[in-house]
C-alpha cells in the first residue's frame, strides 16, 4: 500500500510503530499534491518547505517520546483559516495577497498537536457556494468521475478544495467550515466523512467570517475515526471567541466503537423532498436497516419547520455576510483600487474584489436589513429560526439522533445548474436545518449512485453530543463498508 492510501489513524499508528517516518509520509503527500493539483486545483497555496520542516520536528518528537497525538500527519487547511506568515485568501481577489500576522485558534491547536500543514485548500469565495465554482482562483475538480464520462464534476462547496484533496489522497485530512452544509455536502460528493460540530465547539477566532451566528469549523477525512481524531484536536474553549463553549472535549475516537443498543434514531418525514432521486430514498431505507441491525430503534419524528429552513437561511446568512464583509473597504487591508475620492475608492475596490456570488449575497443581506424591510424579513427569519431549533429540541426529547440523506443528488458536472442560483441553493436543503439549530451533524459515505458516484447519509445529534454522532456514524460506516475510490488520485493515472 502506498503511504498516501493510509487513513489518518493508520498513518498515526504506522509512525508510532516506526514503519515509516513523518518526512517520508509528508514527502509522499507533497509529491501527490504537486502532481495532481494542476488538474484538480484543490490547493491555492502549497507550502512544501515548511511542511517538511514540521515533519522533521514531528520525527524528533516521536524519537523523544513526547509527540502530540497528530504528530507528523499531513493535512490540508481550508484557505479561510488565518495561518501566520502564510497567504490566506478566502478564495477572493479581495484578500489575494493577505498574509496574516497571527494564527487561527483551530490551526494553532492542530500545530500544538504536531500536525503537518501541506498548504491552503481552495474554496468558494468567502465560503459562499455549494460547488467550489465561485473561487477567484479557479474551480476545483472532484476527483470522482461518472462511469463512462470524463466530464469534470464539482466537489461540492464551500470546502471543495479540502474534500478534493482528501479524496484524491493529497492529504490525510483537512479542515473545513460549515455555515449551511459546507463540510457535509462536499464530504458526500467526494465519498468522505465530514462533521459540522455544535456551534461553539470549535473557536471561530482567526476564521474569515461569513455568517457569524452559523459558521463552525470541522474536519473532513476518509473515515469517521479520522474525523474524530481531528475534531478532538480542533475543539475546545477559547477566550478569544465570545461564542466559544466552555465544555470538556470527550474522547471522540473511543466513541466510534460504542454500541447502539437501546438508542432511538429519528427519521423526519419532512426530509422527503419533492423530486429527490429514488436511489437516495433507497439508500436512506438501507441506512435505517443498518441501524436496526446494530441494535437501534427507528422512530418517525416530525420537524415541521424544515420547509422554511432554506428560505430562513438565505435571509440570515446574507444579512450577516453584508455586515461582516463591510470591513473590506480598501482602507485597512486587502485589495485597494484607486478613486478620485473616498466613495469612488470604496466602490471600485468592492466591485473589483468581490465576485458575482458574493456581491449577490451582500445585496440580498443589505436589502433585508434595510429600513422598512428589517421586520418583514430579518426579524421574521430569526423568529422562524427559533422554531426550527424548537423542532429539534422536541425531537431530541424522544430520540438520541436523527438520520437523513446529506444531499438531494450526487455530484453534478461543472456548468450544470450554474445559471440558476436557486437551483444551486437547493443543494443545501438537507444540511441547512441543523446549521440553523446549531446542532452537530455528520455526513458518512454510504453507497454509490447508478453512475458510480458517492452518496452520503447524515447523522444529526443533540447539542454537544458529537460523541453520539460519531457512534451512530461509525455504525453506518461499518455496515456500508464503503471502499470505493475516485478515478483521479495519488498513484492512479488521471
């Protein structure tokens, strides 16, 4: 087996057994990234020199016996996390040359535990998108291909570069952020596991903001246990983030082997979306059967305000984006265009710096926050959001977790759906409600569609019960036995 084929857990164990060195492991991933990134465009910035230096430091720590839990493991970092001294672009021309003077808390935690950073992964601009087609640095290709069709597919978004890098074996795992599905949907499209933890579980300090009441960091990896190991390092209280939760971080890896006997798993009737592919419905039924066989009881539940989730999200998130992105004015940092006066400089800077999708969401957000429309749109959306949370709270009074599909389809081709923003937004129909409620949710690869593309199932848990989510997700993973690999990957001819 090639070193790039290892899961993160297997690579960790191999390093500790001295079957290979951190430098060898890192060099293999650097070579894979350098070979395939020109095709996939998964990375905006590669940092091979610093990665090898970090690998050498990990080898030294392993030799001394004081290595951190992630020592020597090569990761991709979504280019939304500020990394000290390394360009951080948010996928936008606005920050094309921005080099942060500080480290985000999540990446600092990973470095503390010995991880190796291969570079900064591509993303939809300012994390706004479900396809990774809006990046100012070009689209990302999904390493999967439809059977008998070479057309490039989208990897999902906004964490598409992270997902593509992990799926193509360019990294053992990656950080992502999830505002309305931006970890879970790319994970499903690329045949990976990915978890959005409870809002507040991971610090938002040093993450370029999109929608502050929704954004949450999480991992994408090739197995549930890999995600558990990464989240254990990423999570934790941070005094620099006022929304960070001061709660202990459990042993998530240990939770992956937990029995489901006696658990009640809810199946919400509202997630049967009109026009949903029959094979996704079939996979959902199969997932229920797997959980029954694992000892869980399947229970019908109702989340009646689910139907308002998408509309509510596309009021709240753009409103917060409009506010957060007001800081990009060409005065303090980032792109600056010249103008005859201050107003013209603002206008030219923002017109040149922001792409079409970002401008669209700023306009929506500014509109719903404007005088005369605030009560009709934003205030009402916040009231509906409270009802969505109440639905989950009432459901979790009777069940331990909820099972749904992750996305209404498999990955689609680049160019498909692109002329209809509403069709693009519908990709988030199953992921948005958990984001609006702030509860943890994870996508697990569970099968293939008729054209050989991966499909995911989503496990939603109680607030701060990521351990329970990992237990249920790992049971699905074991039953599914998903071992399919993408056509484009390290060691394969693209």
